[in-house]
C-alpha cells in the first residue's frame, strides 16, 4: 500500500510578459505517486516550461507532462 507521507502542491502561473501580450500560461506540471519494483514508494514530478515564442507550446508542455 502507498503510504501517506508524500505531500505535494503544484501550480502554473501566467507570467507578466504573457499578461502584457494577452497570452495564456504555457507551462504544465504533473505528479505521480506509485510503487517501484521493491514495493517502495516513489514520487515522480514533471514540469515543462512552454516556449512562449513557439506555436502550440502549451500543447507541447502538456504532452511532455502526460
């Protein structure tokens, strides 16, 4: 059974340059709590900073995190 010792808070915030140019946040993050092969708890954290100058960077950031 996975223990309850892990606590995680995550957020993505629209930056000031994105606000000035009326663009949405292009960052993404993900958290996965699981077990490894020896039955130990494992916490996997993934973050992706979408490049604001690239088309569909928000979609790419979400894809990386999924």
